[in-house]
């Protein structure tokens, strides 16, 4: 598999020949199980075939149970300079409910060690857990803050079909998800992190100054990216591609020097809708001037017409021809964006 990944990196270099690589991200599953030599090999392949910026952000996703002190030290001695750690919660009952492999002791030990060797660390926290009190959620946030990490990503709990959580809710063992509770947790999160110097730069992301995720910001700002590996997605500004999800077929294709990728050309309306969705989630907002320049005056008129009710309800505001969500509108940004979508071409 690693050889196939290396081959795909080399084969796709022409797609990025006019671009500068600012970030390399090992995610999608558990890349921390790779040997250090494999990570080094793949990073070196990128440096060999692409124009890489002087100090790229190189992130590895990992779960606490994968990060022994030996592993953390080995990662820090390579080009990896950022860790994304799936903590989720600092309470045992939450971790069991989410069927996580690690426990609270492992989560805390992992962060104690990681902060000695890495300056740039982000963790994931989940809010909206059924019947989680305001005090318990605040304790989760405060525990995270005690480790002085510079970035936190936080998401509302979702229930996937055929999971233990789904079965517990169906059987009445635990209460169903409560949107009002999730919204209360969200606003408590925003207020607490902003008090501690974090910038709420995207709906689910909070970073200290200089620690915004370059990888995630690339998606929200519409930059080009290449996705390497089974089921990885790519985007070049006009087309979106996705690799085949089947591992064996992926390996077979790369062994024959074939790229197992499907490509979709986005319509102008697709690109408009994506800009609305990503823009409203971020502090950068949606530029009315960009809408008119890239998509035409009809798109701008449509947006302003449909945004009017959210402006009146103080969920959106306009400053310097840029539409952004208000503090009250942030939690509702995805729903607002979908209402501003254009469903048909001009």
C-alpha cells in the first residue's frame, strides 16, 4: 500500500506543477499505525516531485492509544510538525458510548507527553452528548485548556446507523440527541475558548493566533488540493475527483500505473453553492464582490435577496461587502447556507 501511495504521488505531479505545497496531511483512518520509515518515505516523495514551501505544515492524525512516548519522539524527529489527536472526551462514560478504543488515562498521558515534543497540537472534542450537563461539558473544555494546546476542533455528536449508540437510543437506554442541548454546549464552547485567546475562525475550529490549520483552511478558502490513497478526494478549482474506495482495486490499478480516479466537472452553480457553504462557516465570510466577479450579477442579486431575512433576524450581517454570520447565527450557518443555495443554473 505504501508503495502504491508513493507511486500515486509521483504520477500526479503534473497536476500540481504550477502550485506550491503548503501542507501535507496524513489522515483518513489511522495513519499513525504506519512505520516511521513509511511516513518519511511518503514525505520525501512529495518533496522530490512537488514544489514545497520552506516550512510546510505536516500533520499526522492519531488516537491516544496509538501514541506511546517512543512513537511521539520518533514522529518529532522527522518532518512531522503537527499532531491531530482524537481525544473526543475526558470522561470514561462518553468514550464508552462512542466506542472509543482509548480511555481517559491514555488521553491525558498522551497529551502530557505530546506537549513536550510538539508545539503545534490540535485535539477533537465532541459536544451534544445525551444528558451531558453544562458543568460536565465545561469541565471537558477546561481539561483541554489545562494542556495549553493551541488548537481545538469540536463537533456535535452524530448518530450513525447500526452503531451501539444508535441501538441504545432506539431501545431507550439513553435519551435521543437534543438540538437545544447541542446549541447550548456550542455557545459555552465559543465563549470559553474566546476568553482564553482562541479565535473562532471556522464553525468547528478554534485556534490561537498563528495556529489556524493550514490544511483545513485550504478547503474553506477554495484552494487546490490532491488526495492520495483509496477514497481520497481532490479539487482543482473546477473539477472534483475521488479515488476508488476498494483497497485491492486501488493496489491493482497503481501496480499497472493507472490512476483509479473518477472526475466530476463542477458547474458554476456548484461552485457558487460550495463558496456559500464554506464561506459562511468561516470568519472570512462570503464576498459579494467575488460573487459578482466570478459568477455574475444575477448570482449576487439572488444571494442578497435570499439573505435579507437572515439580516433582519440578526443571524447574518454585512460589513465591507462581505456577508458573515453573527454570533447567534454561527451555530445555524449550515442551515442558512443551504437556504441560500441556487438549485438551478441561470
